[in-house]
C-alpha cells in the first residue's frame, strides 16, 4: 500500500469549490454555454470520453485559486454536448508520484469501467514525470491503481519531459502515445499493453523535423478512415504555431507514423492542448483549452480562469483537417435576432451565433465588429486586401490587445463566416470549418453593439441568433 503524501483531497477540493461557485458565476466574463471550472483555474481538457450513454469531459484544474497550482482533474458530463453538469473533482494529487499534480491524460472504456491515464508530476522526484491509471465503474469516483506508476521511467528516446498519455484501442491492443522531447526535438512516443497496466515501449511514432518544436505536449492519435490517420499535438517553441495536425498513416507493425501533410488546427491565440474522442455515432469530436499560457486572463480577478471550446466535429478533405461545430449547437438557438442585413444590432446578452455569407467584391473588410459604449471594439472577419482572416483586439481596453490573422484564399468569390460568441469568447469558423480562429475578449463597457462590416451589396446573408445560456 502506498501512503498519501500531500494534504490535497477530493473532499477539500469540492468544499472549496462549493464555497466560491455562486460568487464566481456573477463574473461579467462568465461563459453562458462553455465548460468553465465552477471556481478556480482550468487548463487542458482531459479524458474526453463517451461512457454509459453520456459525454464526460475532465480538465486540468486547481480549485483553490484562479492561477495554476498542483493539478487536480475537474469533471463535467452531458447527455447532449450542450448542457453540462459539474461533477465532483475526479482526481487530486495525493501520492508521492503525483505530488506536483495529476497532469493531462485521457480516458478509455474497458468492460464496465472507465480508465483514466494521466501523468503523475513531481519536480522533487527523479524522474519527474510518470504515467498512472485510475479506474471508475460509476463514472464519478476514481480509484488509483496499486500498480501506479504504470510507466515509471521515460524511454531512452525521450527525456524527463514525458507527459500527457493518450490511450486508444487498435487491433485488440491498447496503444498509448506520450509527448516527450530529446536534444531539442519534440516527439510522440508509443507504448502498447494488453491490460492497461503492463506497458511495453514500441518506439518513436513521429518526431519534429527540427522546425516543429522542442517538446510535444498533449499528443493524440486517431483514424478517420481506413487510410486516413491523424496525429495532433501542441508543440512548445515552434515558430508561428501552437497546435498542429499531421495527416498520414501509421504502420501497424512498427507504430511509425508517416505524415503526408500538416497544418495548424486553430489560428486563434486562445487555443491550446486540444484533445479528441469518438462518440456513439462514430463522430470524432475535438475540444480544446480556450486560453493560452502567459496571456492576460482578466477573469482571474473574479476568482476563475479558463474554459473549454465548444465541441467540434472533425473530418479530412484533401489532406486538410476540417473542424465544424457539432450539430447539437443548433439546439442552443432561442430567438433569431436578425435574418436580413441590418447595420447595427444592440445586444442584450452576448451569447450569440452569427452567420454571414459575403462576396469579395467591393469591401476592404467583411464581417462584424463588437463595440461598447466606451469605445472598445473587436473586429472579426476577412480582410480582402491582405487576404487574411482576422480577429482584431487592438481596440480593446483590457485583456490581450493584438491582431490575430491567418492567410486565407477562396476558390470562388464568396466566404461563409460562422461565429459562436459567448460573453468573453469568440470561435470563428470559415467556410464550414476550413479555417478556425478562437479568441477571448474582455469588455469594460456594458452595452454592446454588433455592427456589420462591409458594403451592403457584398453581404448576401446575415443571421444572428440568441443562444441559450446553459451554464
Ligand atoms: C499543456 C500542459 C501539459 C501538462 C499540463 C499541466 O498545457 O503543460 O503538458 O500535462 O498542461 O497542467
């Protein structure tokens, strides 16, 4: 029997959250339909899984402050991907092998059980990162295996930075990809197991070519069809890039992944550590952290920080990753505010879906601006001169004040913009998910106006719906 070596417990974490949850919800930046922690800090999504008829999302969580601290796993579940219910904290860092935090990981279902695989982190230990498993049969309470850590040293191809296991079943064997690094090269290493406890090292799945970052965090592997495999990861210190996908094929024998194409998953600033899972309809769904390290998070002064993106369904077209809001998002629509062109729309609650079809004929900028009565603004859309999709936060008074842009060109003369806006977040989907841009924003003012950008003759369609706040 291992003895507990920290003062953290699930009970204490839940008490702390209960104390603060009501107050935190009053925050001006509180999100209406996104998963955010009941209070305290959230980063990466973890353990996304469909279990016994329900969707489960876990996340990196520190319940005691709105800053990062020794990581717990927060937990929410849903029947329909749009109404989420908070559950008790699933994991607290208790044992020596995880005293610095239960870091990111994944979930699988085996028989009756849900198994979480995660990284035990402890800077005081050598090696500092090991892989661990916890099991549940009710989807709420988890027991850490006596065999932990199930992988207690990094492989020779890796280094002590060895974290974020993603587990999946393929050809009747469990596979686990873990992020690591060696000599400045980020990599994804592969293990295999028959029972989720005894893991054998297979080798390096794929690694940076020297330009793709020096440490790969949160790798995830999945097949979208017979011959389309996808690897995603969050590279550290990669020039101009934060979250990558590679499309190619994994060799079953060797576990080597051969990439044919690669690209950015989401061009926003506030997007990191995405993870995916498959649901009962065989959809591959991605959810990400909707913030980024070292960025301003004004909600911290309100006792919370961080949120997860809306669920997005993945597909591949012409060796490019396509990411669309899941169908269910339509069910959040309550009232259609606008169905034809109106230059200015006053917005009561900033929980909106905006859809526009625009022609690229006469306008320099197409899209919309959100602005407040004290002169703040954020511009979202397409710059036809620079050929860039943009989210321009330079007109804001708090939070990051930058211009986020991504090159985009269409074959025809038309672009479809779909935006999910939720009080302090905007997720922009271009042309059915060919390009996605996710950002947070923080108004000081209270009265928000949505104005359409572009010559009226270029605006073919506009729809604005109010969305139901479910959280
Ligand atoms: C990514 C990450 C992971 C790690 C976790 C710690 O954002 O750095 O690599 O497991 O966050 O909270």
